[in-house]
């Protein structure tokens, strides 16, 4: 998930004609942005991304790969979307679980789970002056699957089931919901509008 999130950031930089530094910045912020914000909010400092070099090496590797092979990667757009969906599923669950472990209540924990999953992408798009997909009515369901997954995670500790198994099944559900939304073009409802007949 971290690696593919980083690739999506690097690909956006290529589309915006950024240099390799811009690619690395967008790759890194996409990969670790949400998790860093979550860790700062819950007081897990220094954030996990700053205690393990792999969190920085993966975005740099994604940048290097995209720098030389962005044409081929763009052709694999469907595969990137699949891995992105997997990252979304894993991050919303791990983010919620970490927030719960730090003593947050169900609603704040679920909110931080969603932020972990979508925060890096929002930061990437804001930096690149793009409309974040989570705010666009034209985008398939993205944040809502993460909300769904995070909401389940906060309920799991109160159920008489194995927590690890339940978390794994929840990840599969979020992953499947995102893929189905992509396949069938499912979008979140917009505000009710009446047509002006004058």
C-alpha cells in the first residue's frame, strides 16, 4: 500500500511535468502523510514513518521506478488502482486500530482511520493544485469504503470473535467495495437539487 500510494504521487508529478524532486515530494507525502498526521494527533511521537527508514526508502524507490518507467506504469493503471484499493483497506484498519490502542474513543478512532487512508492523497492533490478525488462528485466511492471499514474496526473489540480474523475480513470487504465502485461507477449521493423550470 505504501509503495503504490507513492507511485500514484510520483505519477501525478509526471503528469504535472515536475522534476525528480517534485516527484519524490509527492510520492513521499502520498505514502506517509496520513499516517504522520494520525501519529501526531494521538501522541505517537516520533511518528512511525520517522522511526523506520523503509517509510522513506519505498517512496524513493517508487520515484526512481516512475522516473524511468512512467509510460509503462500508466499502461498498468488498472493494476495501480487495485493496489491502491488494497492500501486504502489496510491503512483505514491499521489507523483505526492504532488510534484505539492509544485510548481514543470509537468515533475519533474511526475518523483517524479514514484520515490515515485518504490523508496522504489529499495532501498530494492540494500540493499539486488538483481537486482531491474524495471531494469530487465525479469520483467513484473512495472515502466511504474507508469509513465503512473504520466503523467495523471500532465494533470488533465488543464482538465475541477473533479480532485478527475480523480485521482481515474487514480489509477484504473494504477492498472489494472499492473495486466494485470502480467497476460499476458507484458514486456518493449529492445534495438534493430541484430543477429550475423558469
